[in-house]
C-alpha cells in the first residue's frame, strides 16, 4: 500500500473508538491489531490476570505473568502504537455496566471465553445499545480447517467471526493460530465498518 494510502487510513481511524469486552485470546490480539492499524481509542474491560496457561495464545509475555490483563495489554499496545489511547476497566462486565462503559464506542467486539457471557453481551447490545455494531467470536478451538473459518452477518449491525462450531473443550483447546485468525478477522471487520463510517 502506498504511504499516502496508509496515512489516509490512519487519519480516518484516529478519531474512532472501539470497545473490547475481554482481554484474553481474542481481545488481546484484536486490540493490538486495531492499535497497529491506527484506531484512536480502545476501551477494554477485563478482570482477570495473566497466567502461564494464557501465553500459548494471548498477546502477553512470560514476564507479565501475574499482572492484570488490562494493565499488561495497555503496556503492549503502548509499545506497538503510542498514539492509541487505552481506557481500561478492571471489572466483570454485566448488563448494567456495558452500556455505560462502551457508550462512546462505534463498535463493540465480544472477546469472552464462555458462551453464557457471549449471549449476555449480545442480548445487552440488542436491547440497550441498538445503535452500536457488535462483532462476536464463535468457534476458535483446535487447529487446521482454515476453510471453515468465516464471517457471517445475522443483521446489518451484528457480525460473527469463527467456524461457529468448534468451541473450547479439554479435547479441543484454543491455540494461537486459530485464535489469532479469528481475532484478526474481528479487527478486520471493525476496520471495514469504521472506514465506511468515515467515508471514502
């Protein structure tokens, strides 16, 4: 891409805000990708800490073990792109705080592990924030089967990335390649929406 094209994308994304619900495998990789692409502000919420078991797929490093994920992720985003502002919340998301925390976002990216949490945020956005775009992740476990990974759109403001079948289990653990693919699909879908909102 010519430098002028890249500069134009950065300029158009510089005033955009994306919310990320969860800072694990999907959320951490998606956040760094959006920062590298020039998104001006990320609002991230997560209550967990970095553990050794996270390092096989999440955008953290061994020396960050024990840190709060939002603090470690803010640090990593700053190293990738100091120009991206990060607003971080150390808490568990629920239907009462999601509309408050993500009210200034054009897009909310769902990055939870548990199906019940995915359903909760979808229902919350549909019932209380129907002006927002929502990008969900579904089916990231295992390895291979690239041709099954896709994006679908149940309606004009909701997108689902993943194979939408293979959920995490002891026999089908999440690994960096597939988690990263889906996280970057979520980021890529967000860029498409944001750049369409800013005009051509």
